């Protein structure tokens, strides 16, 4: 985590300096913001890792958190759009993205409920219906922002946690059969999602329109070679690759640090995933196990989706690379999650 945060500060500056100078005349604009959020996030991590994770299963805490998230998700609809989306609202000059907090709050809720009801996990009304209602409400607020990527990440996190609780395979297959046409309808019913999907199938059908961003990403990744062009020497960030410091920062890393640097980033996420799953297996109680699994999934799924988008393995989605992309809410929530995960590990058994 520390390596990725350190890389973030360096690469956000490399990817954004020219862009920030062109927009505001201040090349260090995004560097300063990212550094401030990183410092705040590390301070929060240090505090949270000393708070007993069992406090997060208290009903008062969970329902208060869900209420705050719901208010935040409604508030974004009254905020001015950014890049045709309403995902942020300002507090004291800082942009807050409540959908990031929604994932963390949903993990608390699911982990606490599964701990109490996993002995009847296949009783749909008793165990799964409450989870389904809460996730559906959160998705119903996030999806119109529009934020299809975060909505699907939230559903996937819930699905993995429920699967780990021992849900019968019959229900899993049935849910998949229902989910596939539902996702297809959601994609095809929205003009911009439909264009993104068709662009994913053939970016070169519209190289100067919808396919422009992913084609520039391909060029960045491909020209990096094994060792890269060198730090600060990337070309695609110079107004070719849109928003290179946020969702497509992995393309800049690939271009400037090459296959070696890009692989190192993947290894960092693999280590986080491995250690997180190990913590879940060694947790002293069911709540700690589900909490660790959810937090690990939150980071690993987001990383997998972001990297897959940059490499053209998935349609373009507005999902940041955890710990690395510019963006305060994402960085802060992910570091908060790692702090909680570290606390679970402190209570974990030394065996296994």
C-alpha cells in the first residue's frame, strides 16, 4: 500500500503537470492535492488500525453510516455535473464522492448480517433479502449519476461475500442467469453505455470519437516497451490521452516505466489480495472474516477493472486505480479500508 501511494504522488505529477499548467498555470496543482489527500489518508489509516474492528458491527453505527451515505448520494444530484456526471459534491472546496463510501458501508452491513444469519444462508427471505434490499437501494442511487462501474463493483463485492458464506450453487447459477440479461438491458437502454460497448468491440470504428481514448491508451502501453520511455518522458499524456492522471494513469505508468513498472504495480495488488485473503482466513470471528474479504475484494476488483479497461479487456468505465489514480475520495476510502484490514490482522490467529 505504501509503495502504491508513493508511486501515486510521483505518477500523478508526471501525468498531470502539463495538463495542470495549461488549465490553471500551476503545474503542481494535482501533485499538491494528491499529496494532501495521501497525508490525510495515511493519518486516517494509522488511527483506524488502532480501533477495534468489532465496533463496526454495532447496528447504530451501520444504520447511521447507511443514512449518511444515502443523504450524500441524493445530494450529488443537486451538484453541478463534472464530465457529464454528478458523482461529487463540494465541502470546503474539496470534492466528495459518496459512492466510494457506499462500498465501505455496504461491506460493514453485509459482514454484520452474515455473521448473524449465515447458518441459514440458503433461506432467501431470512438472510439474502435484507442484503438485496440495501444493495438495490444503493445501486438505484448510484446508477443514475451515472456510475455503472461502481454499481457493478458494489454488486460483485456483495456476491463474493455471500458466496463465501456458503450459498448453494443453485442460487448462484440462478442469480447469474437473471443478472446477465439485466446487465445487457442496462447497457443497451443507455445510449452512452451502448456506444462504449460497441467501441470496446471495435475502437477503430470511431478513432476520433468514442474510440479515441482507448486507442491512445493502446499506444501508450505499446510504446512503453520493456523498460519504458523514462519518468516524465511520456508522450500520450500531452493532450492525447484524456484525463491521464485519473482513470488511465496505468497507461502512463506503462509508457514511462514500461512492462517492468506495469508488472510491479500488478504484483503490489496481488500481494494485497493474497494478504487480505489470508487475514480473512485467520480472523478470530465471522464478522472479521467477512469484513476482511469485503475490503480485499473492494480493492482487488477495482484494480482488476481499471487495469482491464486500460488494456482494452473491458469497456471503458470511470473507475480509478486504487491508491494510484488522482482523486481524494477514492484514496481516502481505500486507505481507510486498509487501516481496518490491518486491525483485523492484529487480532488474527497466528496459525494458518
